C-alpha cells in the first residue's frame, strides 16, 4: 500500500497541469528506507538528482534516541536551531519555517536564500532516523521542472 501513495500523488500531479512545472515523465529514486520521484530527464546519482544547476536529495542520519510523535514540539525546536545554523553557515537568509506533512508524518520545512541560490529543506523523524530533504536551484530560477515540489509530495518512508 505504501508504494501506491507515490503513484497516486504522481497521477494527481500529472492530471493537475495547472502550473505547467510538473513533467509527466518521472523516475523514482530509492534509498535504503525511502523513495521519492524526480522529473524523468534529471540525472540520478545515489539518493540525489540534478539538472541545470538545480538539485534535490535525501540524506539519512541516525538519532541518538528513538523519536516518537509525542516529542514533536521538542524536536521542532531542535530542528529550527539546525535550520538556522545551516542557513547562517551558508550566509543565507531564512525566509520560511513551517510544520508540514511529509510521508504522512509531521515534519518541519524551511526555505532560505543565498546570494546565488534558493533552497528548501525538510526534516522527517522516524524511529531512530532523521530524513533530510533538500532542494536547491539557482537564485531566481524557481522550482526547476517542479522537482522540489515533487520531492516533498512523493517522499515516502518505507
């Protein structure tokens, strides 16, 4: 059933056609415990994909303690600090931080801008794993081919 979720989302995205940014051709990127879709003409390397200076990726990090949904408020504060540090280290301006749903779980999402690129960052915690979703595009380019929206919409923890 979990594998059907990305396919249903892809069907919905393909049928929408509203923004014109989503392509009908997609490919699935598989990690050890997750998957996500990217535009079909993007180059895939391990758990990332790129095209024309834009990039999407998922990284997995171990957690010292197991995460449970009841810990979300505390985890959100820590993630806010991590995102602020990542933005600061990149000499970026943090422009958005929000709670969102990623793979059917509450997660945190952020946007930041540097002099040369725009980035979106998302975190999902599951058990003893932290999933970091990342997309980057050249400043002013927007969401190249809708890849960032596709990453956030189709990311699935298996």
